[in-house]
């Protein structure tokens, strides 16, 4: 199974829950839909902030750069002509290989926060599949999938670069700012290209707070993954799946996850550990469940002699579609 062979293989639509009603002029924030390809959410929001000259751009969730994604952002209403300048923005940031497209939706009184995000709807094309396997999957039409709610490799680094975000977070936690900078330089992030005057601690002190927060979040995410893997290995047979230097202990059988379901509050098995991520400040669920729908099967034009299978499903905030597909590949 090949996931994300081209960005169009991985389509994400954010599902947002908000109690704010959109208003006319006079509110403190504009609400926009941000569609993008080839940019991370951090990079896209930084570009929007710089182009329009505003003090604040916020989102409810984060989307990767190696897919076609849609999400909402709030933009501080600092400039009166922001909606009138959207077409000029498109002229600069719309292309074939990568793009950012904005749609103005209205005005709201408060910025977006992670608590507003319910989850994401996914439509994926799974490539390079054996023809017989793809046909068998299609016959199922729908499949109830439970999988370990690991943080996937996206949490630990940029596509195509070493996965070192958690190592940056660890070095910052230990106040080893030089080591953190050394890891940052190979991370492929925008921050790796910022001017540096030799003051390692000052460099990170002046970094945007939410970027520093992401590095710490990556460190906590690694700890969560390790503890979840320990629990699964204690419960039944697992197999190790490697993906760009990041290892996951995945259940070989459904019964491996049964013990975690049996507990009233399985998250409490992690003791006092809590994942203080960008998304939430509550115990993270150890398992995630979704209904995978198989929508279509055809010949894979990029891998002759194999099939491409189109699937769709919904996941709650913080769960990874790529992790769901890793488990599906083991079960079917």
C-alpha cells in the first residue's frame, strides 16, 4: 500500500464546531476557509499574516503539506481592506505544484481555538495494491476499524526531512539550546532558515510561541507513543512498523486491543502522564475507531499491474489517517 504518492491522493476536509455566529463588519476577526497544497498550516498562516499585515492568524487544527487540505482560519481585523486584497493574494500564491487559496466567510468575535475542531473527513487513494487484494476490499464496502491512537510521523518532522521535532523539544526541555539548534538546521522547517546571531538561547526565546510549543508537543507525543506501545505489547501480539525512522508497535490481532477496551478509563493506565499538545489538554484516547468506506477501484496509472483503491472515513480531532491505514493494511 502506497499512501500520498501524489498530494491529490490525500484529501482532508476539516469539520469545525463553533458556537459563534458570523456577523457583518465590526467584529474583531475575519473567518476564512484556507485550501492549500504544498504548505504546512504553520507556513500558510505565516504567509497570510505577512501578506495582509495583521497581528494574528489562528486555526483550530494543523494540516500537513503533503496533501490537499481545507480548514478554517481566523484573521485579526487589523486592516479594513483584507477581503478586497484576496485576489491579489491568489495571484501570488496560486500555482500548480503548490498553492494557498482563501475564501472570505464573514466576521466573528473571537479567534479560532483547538476546542472548536471536531475532526477531519478524509478521502484517500491507496496505490500499488495487488489487484486481488483491492477487489476483496471493495467487496466489503464498509469496514469498522479500531487502531492505536499513535501520533504518526508527521508529528515528528517535515515531509522528506529527518524526523527530529521531538529531539528539538527534548533539547529545549534540557535547556541545551545549541543541540536544539543543530537539530533545527536539518529539520526542513521555515525556522531553520531564520537569521542567527550566535545566541542559541535568544534564538529560541524569540521564536514564535506556537512553534516552540509544537516542538515540546512532539516530545510529549513521543512519550505517549512509547507508553501506548508498552501497553499493547503487554496485551497481545504486536508487530513493529517502521516509517522514516519512527517505529510503531501495531497489533497483529484485534484481541491485542481488547484489554484497553475492557477498562472503564483505559487512559488512566498511563498514570499521571498527560499529553499537553497543541490540540488538547486532556487525556488522549488510546484507541480510535472509524468506519472505512471503499468507494472505487481501478488500475493504478503510476504503478502498472496494480490497483488504486479510493476510501473515505472520518476521524476525531488528533487522530491520524495514515495511522488508520497502517492498521488496515495489517488486518485485511
